[in-house]
């Protein structure tokens, strides 16, 4: 028997600013999954090298730093993946207003905009990007 599966993807970003091994700022926000995500997922399923492997931090449209490779884990079963990256002390100093989750070969999968997060050279910025595939 043939069964149709309708799915969509949602994202949730967890951000921690860490200084001297203490969390000084914590933030959680839903994010925008872009239309380009469909292409990335299709190509990845088809065996192309379209895995999601980079987080880029921006200020006013200018990339400040990126983290690659990302670590991944699969919390709670087969419908979620958590992609993790850390901008260390030396990665950048300044304010970010946008984060992008990127497939190097496929482009931007997801983004989080309208941020105001300032990091200096004594702090780390930890990003945990949780993507959930939902059956609709």
C-alpha cells in the first residue's frame, strides 16, 4: 500500500554567551527555514555533498566569522538533529545581528535575524541549532 508523507521543517536556535566558563547571556528563538532548504534536503537525500556544515555570524550584511565543521547529535529520535558550533574567543569581537545555518555546497538552509549580541575577545558564543522534521 502506497502512503504519502507530508513533512515540514522547523528550527529553534539556542544561543549562549560564555565568559570564564559561566553563562552570562542565554537566548532561545524560533528561526526561519528558507525555501532553499528543500533543495539542500533533496540533494542530500540523493547522495550529493549538501550536508549542513557551517554557521556564519553577520553584522549589517558583513560576515564577521564562521564555525565549521559543526558537531551533530540526534536528540529524541529520528525527527530531530541538533547542529552545534562555538565561536571561540579569537573568532570575532563585536556585535552580530544575523546568524545563518549553511550548506557549503547548497547555500543558506536557515537564518535568525534581528539579533543584537555583542561578543568580545574574552567570551565564547555557543550556537545550538535544532532542526525538527514534522509530519503534517
